[in-house]
């Protein structure tokens, strides 16, 4: 039997104002089979901050290992 997916978690690449985020929320609601989209206010302790920090470190490491010429 195949596993079933019940939800996705989406992280933004940077924080945005609530007014701007509303358009993104409405767009996500237009995706087929999406029933709810709930915004979460940015807090430092969120794992979102960790995701961003990891991305920054990964980008810096890439630039050291494979510098642009």
C-alpha cells in the first residue's frame, strides 16, 4: 500500500509583510486539493531561521569550494 501525504510545509526565502503575504496565501489556495493555508508569524526560535542559516552556510561553502571565475 502506498503512503499518503496530508500536508506540505513551505518556507519563504525571507520574511514578508502580512499584506504582501495575503496574495501568496490566496495563490496557494488556488492549487488543486489545497483546503487551508495558515500564515505563521516570524519568530527567531522557528526552525525557519535554521533553514535560512543552513542555506547561507551552504552558499558560502559552495563559493569557497567552487569560486566564480
